[in-house]
C-alpha cells in the first residue's frame, strides 16, 4: 500500500512546529509563483523544510532562509552540471 505523504514517513512534529512549517511552505510557494509551481518544486520545498526542522530549527525566518539557500544551491549545481555535460 502506497503512503499518501511519503515526505512524512519518519517524521513527527508538534502542532506549533507544523504550523510554522505550513507557513514557511505557503510563503515559499507563493514567492515561487513567478516561475510556476510544478509538483516537483513543491516537493523539494517541503523536503527542505522537513530536513531543517528535523535538524532542530524552529525559527520561521531561519527555516525560510535555509530552504531558499538550499533551493538556490540546487539550481546552481543543476546549471553547472548541464554545462559540463
């Protein structure tokens, strides 16, 4: 049986933390509206938020900045990899 939310397979967060996670996700996705919101981008954002929280971050702004930095790094690495191919 497939899990409906595989990103949360091994995660458990308190209500305050899930509220912050949802707020960061919504803000990040809204800021990405200029480039569209393919499902893969939404999943990448969610994964980065979960990873930040699992590492102990609880500050909303710090989570946002970590996700933004990770997404920028991934985009840069993807661009560099395409140039080398």
